[in-house]
């Protein structure tokens, strides 16, 4: 049984571009579970593996459940040089989860990422589509409060 | 040579959300000039300017356009590569944020020159916050796009460094995994949906309106023999003034690092992101050009407190995560490289590990399918050359 939201998304992606479809499904807070990917594969007329190989390739798509708010904090060299490690620790402490995990209430998931091109405001992170820069451990609680 | 703002001339001057402001600063004059000329004459002008691709590879832009123009097909495409993913690089982001109209004008002229009616701007997922300013520029420019019979669509990436490689990027727009293609055929003969395609970097396309306003001679008067015009750099790391700067090609690295960015106590500089070359402080007067060292324009500065091996290890980790996995020299090579360099980082390397790294690097450079695997060993090879003792003291 195809989820109604998924059906609507499929209806306006007539060209069947799987990247755009999967992104939109995920943006609508539907996890890319095996069942959802099966439904998409059937509707588009491709195999399950065709869908899975895309969902598992791109870092903004996830085959694991993700939080309502997705935190992506940069761990690349320019942010590392500005002590992103202590900011990462502060997020772990504030949320009680490690990178790659999701909070019990599913409000947050938290991922380490490679360079997000925000080196001029390092250390930097993205929460959903918003960027935060010049981070310090002291700023984390207040930023995350906006999303709680 | 001080900073020279050619590509950046509108940044901080033109209001990025106002077409009117762009027009007041000579906006769309270049397009008006171009559409009075034949496409072949436009291409000739770009060829004469000596403009080369700013994404790192430095292919002559005019020749790429000419090849695409001459390919016989009912459909052709122009793609703007805005998948700026090289570590420490943010100049394309800065230019899109501050002057999206120049990019739109450059894309439109490219379409007119090669005979494409449709263009895509492939924007990396991490830059999705720029969609608003970019889409606004496209919408406000609709009258000009119509004049050239061009439609521009933004395609948002989904997070993959490899998609900055042109053939992987094309796969991604087609909705597939971003895996590189075997070449030939190259995009000018067979690109997006197997149609002739021009794919150019943001900065390359932003040079186009300048050349079509001021002329090829003006442009080719700047720079060195084989590197014409200017180059935009983003600089970060151990510097006082992080930022985006533009210099005439051939300017010494010192001007950027110690002059504009005011770095002190410099140990080494990496030019071109994780895949870039390492320049030790002793070579700080190296000119920045295609003939010497350039890359895509991301510059990272390291002072004397930084650990060379840790920097190389982080570069190796980056490539191990970002390899697309299609060809085994890169898929396996990046993994083994990280394994061995980690032994150095943890002071438990074996005497044969230096030779192993050299052999592995050579194999990857010679046999990887694309630039990712070919360039992944760069910082390793350069540091083995300049900082061998730092490796040797970690052998047990």
C-alpha cells in the first residue's frame, strides 16, 4: 500500500528522477524504509536495488531513520583547525547521542560531514537547511533550543 | 601585485536580489553584445581570450564550446558545475551569494554560443540555502533568457564530493548514483542524456560576461603565457583574514597568504583542497598559475604548530569516504592509504610503510578512472618529499 504523500510526490515527478523523488519523500518526514523504497521502485518501474543504490550513495539521503531536525557538523580540516571537536562533544552532551544516532523522541539526528563550504565561519554546521558558524560549545544549547 | 577584482567586481556593490541594481552596473550588456554576434564569433572571442576552466583542470573554455557547437544534435545542454566540494573552498558560494546575475548571464551566453536551449545549475546539497537567491536571479532575468531562447533550471545535489567530477555530475542529474563514466566520449560529444554538453565551473562562467563586455584582448593582457585573466581564491586555516580574494594569474602565493590573508608563522600551504598540492614555506614565492600550482582555488594555511602527518591522514580519510567505488585502484587504494597513514599518525609505522605508500600512490595516479583517485595521493607524495623526517620519526 503506497503512502498517500509518497503517491503525490511520485505523481508530480513524471520523469522518475530517483534523486529528486527520494529527497522530497525524506523532506516530507518519511523515512526511506525498505517498504517505502519498494513502493517507489514499483511505481517508477525499476528494481528495489536501483532505488537502494541511490538512497545509500548520497549523504543527504538516509536508509536509516533520521530525526525531525538533522544536524550536520563539519569535521574537515578547516573546521578541525578551529576546534570542531569540542563543539561535537557539546552536541553529544546536549542531545545524549553520538554522531550517527537519533534521539529517542526522534527530534534530532546528528551526523559528522565533510566540508560544507563554510570555512570562513568555521567551525560550522547545518541544521536542516540553515547554517550556523563560529560555533563554540557555549552556543550549542541555545541553538538547539530553537528546534526542541 | 595587489588584488584585482574582475570576476568579483560586483560583489558587495550590486544588490544580489535586484536585477535593476545589476543593470545599473553594466549587467546584461555582455549578452546584448553576444546576441548581435554569430555563435561562432562568440566562441572565437572566448578562444582568443585564453580563458581556461576554473574548476581545477584548466581546459580551454573556447575549445570546449567549439567542440559542443560543432557536435550535430537536435538537443544540447549547458551545465554549470556549482558542486564546490573541495575541502577549504568557498569562493563559488561567495560569488553565487553576492552576484548571482553574472552567473546567469554567463550561462545564457554559453547556451547561445553552443546552441543549447536548456541549462542546469548543479548546486551541491550543502548550498541548498542559496536556492532562493539563485532562483530569484533566474526569475528576474526571464526577459533576457527569452531573448536568447534559454531556460535555466537548478538541480539540487544530494551530498557527494564525487559529483563535482563532470561525468559523475551528469549521472547525478540523470537521477543515478554519482559514479564516473569511462571516457571518451567526452561531454561535448556525448554528455547529459547522451547529448552534446558543455559543463563549466561557476567562476569560469562568471568570467564570460567580463570578456564579452571588455573584449578578449583586455582579458588576455592579464596573466601569464598560459594562464590568462585572474583567479578567485578562498583562503582559510591559520590566517588573520579568512576570505575570498582575486588576483591576476601569476601573482606570488606570498601575496595571497601573507599579504591579503595576513598569515604569520606559516609552515606550509595546501592549494586546491584535499586533492591539492602542498607548498612548503620555502616556496612561498611560487606564482599562482596553471603552469605551477592552482587547483580550484581553495587555499589552506598551516602554521608551525600543525602536525603534517595528521593533515595528510585527514585528507586520506576524506578520500576514503568520498571515493565512488567504481574502479578498484581508488576504492581499495584510498582504504589502504588511510590504513597505512594511520599507522604513522599513531607512531607505529613499519620500515617498509614509506615504500608501500609510494607504490600505492603511483598505482593510484596511473590507474584510477578519474581525478579523485589520481589526485588523492597528492598531499601524501608532496609531504614525503618535503617533510620525510616527520614520517621517519614515527617508524618503530
